[in-house]
C-alpha cells in the first residue's frame, strides 16, 4: 500500500480516535489555531441566526461544527473523519481575495477494497477499508481571517457565520463555502497536472477514473498525457461518466449537459485548480460544486449537497440512509445547534485541539470581476509538500 502526503507532519491527537460501527460519519474538527486567534479569536460579535456564539472564534467553531454535522449526515464511515481547521490572514485586496485552502491530506492506493493502482482521498480510503490507515488528519482546511479583521478586504465584507443561508449585504456565506471545500477533501477532486496531462505520481485518482472525453471517446485513464492535457481544455466535451448520473437525473438540467451527460468544467485555456474539479458553470439550475456560484445564498446546503452526493457515491462513498442522488430533500440534516430532529441533544460537531498549522491543499478565491462572488478551488499541492512512503 502506498500513501502520498499532501502536507508535512501529523496531528498526535488523531491517535486517540477509534473506529466503531456507525451509520452517519463522525466528522471531527481539530482546532489548529493558537490561543487568541482563529477559532480562538476572543473579539466580541453579536449572535447571528442559528449561531449563538458571542465571539468571532465561537461563531467560527459553531459554523464549522454545523458543516461537519451536515456532511457527516450524508455519508457513512465507521472511521471518524478528521479535519484540521485553521484561520490565517491570507491574501485579501479590495476586489479579490483567497478565501480558503482545503483538500485531502493524503492520497492512498492499493489498500483493502480499493481498485488496484488508483489513488483515493485518505478519508475515503479509511471508510472503504474500515480502519484508520494513517494517524494524520484526513482533510486540512485553512480559511481567511482577514475578512473579519481588515476594512479594506473585499470592500469591508465579512464572513457570515449564520446558519440560515441569508448573508446580509456583501458578506460571504461561510457555511456554504466550507461545505464546498470539505467536499473536495472527501474526493471530489482531480490531481492531474492540467498543463502536462500527467497523473499525480503516475497513478489516476478514483475521481479521474470517471472523467470521459467525448471527442476521444474514452475515459482519462485510457488517454496518454498529451491527450489528457488537450481534454482538460476541451470545453463542452468533457463529462462525468459515473453510474449515478442517469438520464432521469441529467434531464433535470437545462444547461451544462450533452445529451444525457453532465459536463465538467473544461474551459480553454485551462484554469488550474478550477478546471475539471467542478461541474460546468453552464449547469442550470446551479449546483454547489460549480466553480462560480453565488456565495450569498444561491445554493442552500440545508436542502442537501445536490449532485455532489452522486459523485461521492461514484468514487466509493456509501450514502447514508435517506440521502439520494441528487441530494436535495434535506432528509436527516441536523437542525442548527442540535440533532436532525431539532431536539438540541447533540452539539454541533466534535472538537479536538492540536496541530502544527502547516496546511496543504490549495485555495478558494473570490473576486468582484463578476456580478456576484465566485468560487475558485486551487487543488494542486506544491511539489515540495509531497513525499512518498511505503506502509
């Protein structure tokens, strides 16, 4: 079995986790921030809808905990999914900013239950194998703290930590942003070098197994590197070939499809980090995992994660009972601050302390060049952050 790290170091706190027979996945948030900053920021802030926190840090913890509960209610894993979260002052100007950096901590191949010679996100590999493969976090996520601290950041916009999908003015919906990011960490991601067409470490990821180019008439693992590079910019002819997207599902959409197939985002020239790892931006109605989506409430994750559930099922996740493809009825999604039935008997998310603050992955950027905020996930990790180890 081979694992390829997308960060350096691991979190010792992960070692205390044990697997047990569960239905909904238990997503555990590791607070990687230092005292007085990030998730521990003591700056006073008035409670907002569904989020009773009275400091910036408390509201951040509540919001990311709600996202953890929401995503955990959609998938099944006997192994807790560990997400290390930090807030840092990332790039932020008056018209554009880096909102977040998130992705799988490691890719794993050739473990029990996997397809031979195919990489899987670590959280997915743990779920399929039924045991924790490595003690490192499964997903690393870093969010931009500057939005809450700098008046010149995006014209004074703040993160909105409310849980009602109703950010005021120009504020940005943290819950939908974080949901989008963590779904990439669960495996909705391509790791191909889009310029050269080369697979990461010369192996396809399970996501890339289901990418089909209609011009070439085959899937990406059957193409050579030059053909994959050309396919990455073959706008309108690259589709998701997973079994979950049936004609009955694709017929719900009036744009972003070719016949009964749904298109992936493949503009020419390629947009590193955005191309291929999202649905096409022509998809109508919009979906959570498009590269350019209104962050002010166009997609309401309280109703489910939509087509993302189809992709997660295709790459190997078991969907929780009542979760369909697409996931659009909100069944089993916990009420803010409580359990799915609104009883309030469960806290939002599980939390642990620890971490080295060294985040991997890429970033979600926002600019005001378009009428509304835009998503841009940069998924490719820098080469110096990678290492290969046999276990």
